[in-house]
């Protein structure tokens, strides 16, 4: 029943240059004025001994078997390697202290796949500890650390040491890294109030871009400097956001020990569609303090990025799952699209555009006439259509009635860009709000079968077709007749309401007629 052209993509990346090319192309590394960088360039052992193709293939195979399906990994990797920007990954100090092994393993996998994220890290917890040991009590104003000269000196030394520790650990694994400084230019945020705290005014992208082109993973601290060379402290979250604005990656990843955002019941929020849900979230009593601030900051960031960009808040051990599976791992946040609903064919502003969306990539013999007949069917029967403004995704649900014991998803037509921008997820969320139970069918050869399994509470497979359902169980009175009908007729059980079955039958009949005329 459902025709969907691609996997529900959640992230994107860029193919890096072969490491052999990296040796010959090494851009100048920017340094802090007056500061001796412990390692301005990490010339890793991996450059001297390139991993074999077999090694890369083995790592990919292991990843696929442990976190998802072969189909998912293949499609995501294809997307990542075709993108101009991959990801900015923000690493907090607590992650460097407690989960550096998880982080490095994940970065190793990406490196072997020739994917090169930009890593920017802080060191807040370590800085607090060092200041306390030095007898300096950390001070904060409006959530921002007051950074006097002594605090700045301790922070600068600490950040460079943490940067070197991360780079060395990656070196041991054979990951090609480059430690860059001087990337962030800044002015004083408010010298009287916060002293040596910076507001980023410019991101020097050239060294980052050349490092990625050469096959390195750039590793940055969140320190910035003024035009006259004064070092300033910048919050790592703020630095990551400014880096994202400058580079416009497909993915901005905030690594978190908690692994995501949580609602009032303590449940992890899987995804947030800001266009649809922001006002609702802000009105919730549990959306306070850090959670509220985080959502607002992410909205402000995504409002300045392309709609294909997204933010993920995840645990470092889940980075691979977030990138290479449909379900992801933490909390995925997108700008999204407002989902419209209509209950009459006359409510569609452009009927020709609707018909083109229903045909989509399912063109075939007699397809246009078949869609015309399906629209005529909708004129005479109750339905609810869900779609975004651009009609990248159109779903039509037939409500339960006298001859239909359960609400039925009659068709779902999605473009590739609709999958990429998560419109499919938003449409299904809207459907689920209106329909506590639902049934639909899919060919067992559908490339997005995994996604449908995730949306369902249960399924049946028979003769090449799969019946999916949610909101009921095997013993429910509503599902029993649907199941019996499915066993008897397969996907044809939906009759004229099944657009995909109509298109398939029309194409088959037209093809047979054509062969008959040629004979």
C-alpha cells in the first residue's frame, strides 16, 4: 500500500579526501598569539600506515550488524558522502573525563568511512575542580562564568591539555586529526560584568575546510581571541553554534551524559518538530530551566540554518546509531514543517499538484487516469489528508465506519527530500494524534520496511505483503475482521481505497493489453 522512495534520513555528511592526498596538502595552522600550542598539528600514525579497504569493510560490517540493518547503513552512508558538510560535534568536559573511549571509537568509525566531523570541546567540570584546588570559587552571572585573569590562565592551560589528550587518544587509534587554534575571533561580551568572556564575531573557516579536504578531523577548543590577540573564554555550546552557522552542516551533535531531552514523565523525547511543537513545548510545566533554555537556543540556531540541518542530543556511545539507523538514539530536533489537514477534495488549493504528488515516482501505464479515479473515490467517501505546504508528503487516512472496523492509512506518497527533512515523521505524528489505532499494508519488498515496523505495535506477513497496526492487539474486536480480510485477500483487501493496488493493477492490465496488441 505504501510507496516511499527512500529511508527516513536523519543526518548527513561529506566524503573526505584520501589520506594519501592529506600528506601533500597541509594548511597552515593558526596559533594563539603568545601561547605555545602543545600540538598544533597532529600528524597521526594513520597517515604513515593507511588502513586497508578490507579493514574499512570489516568495520562497516560490524557496525551494521550491531546497530541496524544493511539497508539503513548503505542509504545513510550514501547521503553522508554526497553532502558538502557533515557534522559539528560539541564535546563537554564531562564527556572527555568519563566517556572518552566511547567518543574515540565513534570517531574512529567515521574516520574509516572518510567522514570528517568538526569536534569542538570544553572543559567546565575540570575547570571547576582546578579552580577549587587553587582556592578560587567559580562565579557565574546569568549562567555565564565570570572569567578573571587567574581563571583565564587556568582555563587556557586546561583546554590545551584536554585538546592534546583527546588528539593523542585518537592518534593511538590511528585517526587522522588536526588540532586548530585561532579559529574563533571575538569581542568582549561585557568586560565589566564577565571580564575575559568573549562574544564570537567571526569564524575562520579556511583551516577547518582545508583540514577536512586533506582527510583530517579538526579538533578545536572553545577559546577565542580578539583582533589584538587577547584570549577570551567562550562557552563550548555557544562556540559549536557559531561554528554551525558558519559551516551549515547537515548535523549538529551535542554529546550528553543523559543522552537526550526528557519530558515530564521522565521519558526520552525521540524527536521535536519545532514548527509544530515549539509553542506547545514552551507551555508545558516540565519544560523549565536547562531543558527550556536548550530548546530555545536550538530553535534560534536552526532558524539560521538550512532546513536540511538538524540537531541531535545523544550519548557518545550512541553516535553511530544516531547516524546510521532510522530510529536514531537520542533527541533529534528539526525546524520541520507545519502539517495541514483537509477532509474534502475541494479544500486542496491545487488539485493538479495533489495528483502529481500521488503519482510521484509511481508513474506507469494508465497512472494519471488511475489517480483521477482515486480522487473521484475521495470525493464520495470520508477521509482526512495530511500534508506539508510543499506536498513533499501526502498521507490519506480513511476513518473507521460501517464497512471499515479500523481507521486505515490508504496511501502515503513521499519525495526523497521529504524523507531528508523528516516530513514523513511529522506527518505520522499528526496521524497518530488523531487516530489512536490504525492499520495499513506494505509490500514486503518496500525499502522502508524497517521504518514501518518502528511505527507499528504489531504486524502480519503473508504472500509478499505485510499488515501493520498500532493501538490494538490480536484479541481486539476491530482487528480480527481486518486480519481475516488480509489473510483472504492480501493487500487487495482495501479495494478501491488502496491507491498503490489500483496503480499496480492498472499498470498490469495496460501492459497485458499492450503485449496483446503487439502479438
